[in-house]
């Protein structure tokens, strides 16, 4: 039995770990995921990448814009920059409160 038989929605966020690399490969993967979702008859939602850290903002903005174009109304806007709180001196990993905010942003889209 296919483990995805009873799954109707899948949330993805790609590009976060590749934010310093060229966006070409990441965007190809975004399009591939969208194509797969059509073939598999699954609703794939794309969670937008928050605009941090500042050094990679252009790359993140580009990935989000392309993902929004590919996924349309299945694109979930990322949390706002002013809502992002990270752990200590780590500019990438969320505090639990920020993680809950992210989960809240997408939870209502799962029904």
C-alpha cells in the first residue's frame, strides 16, 4: 500500500538550506515538486521562506517569487521579518515561539 494514499495535502519549503547557492537548481526542484503534485493528485502547499538572514535576502526573495508563480494560491506567505526571533547568536534557527507562529500560519491551510 502506498503510504501517501491517505495524504491529501503536503507542505514543502525548499531552498532554505541552499540559500547561498544559485537558484537555478532550487527552482527546478520547485517546478518538479509542483509537477509531481499534479501527477499524484496531491495538494502541495509551498511555505514561503522568511526574509532572513539579510545576506541572503535577494536569493530568498527570488525563490519566493518563483514559488508563488508556480504554486499560485497554494503558496503560503512567510512570517514577517519583525516576527522572527532566533536562538541566541544563531541567525537561522527559530525560537519555539517563532516556530509556533510559523505552524499557525500554515495550520489553517491544512483543512
